[in-house]
């Protein structure tokens, strides 16, 4: 818990979010064979979104607790409580 408090005391910029998303969320999206397109941090949780524009269209959003670094919820194509901006994560 102490690490999480220290993490949020410093400024979280886009680079930090991308690094966390690549480390914590990308393995999930690789397994689902969906490219990850964006991520954001809200209230100690990392929200990440993956989407593919094929037919049929597939999309998924996940919520990761940053203190445990575990996926705690998957939202599917709809229902994610936060807006995740689509940004190129490479």
C-alpha cells in the first residue's frame, strides 16, 4: 500500500500510464488477440481498452487494481464506467 501512495504523490504522465498499461494489461489483450488502444488511471485503478475493427468487431475494457496489479473486472464492449481515450500505444 505504501508503494501505491508514493506512486500517486508524484505526477502521473502519459508515459507512466503507457508503461503500466504495457506491463499490466497488454498480456491480457495479447491472449484475447485484441490490440490495446488506450489506457487511463482513475482512483488507483488502471483502465485499459482493446479494440479490433475487423468483422465481427471485437472490443474489451479491463480494470486493474494498481495495489495488487491484478485484473479485477472485464467490461466487454460496453459498460466501462470511465472514458478511455483511443491513443496509439506502441
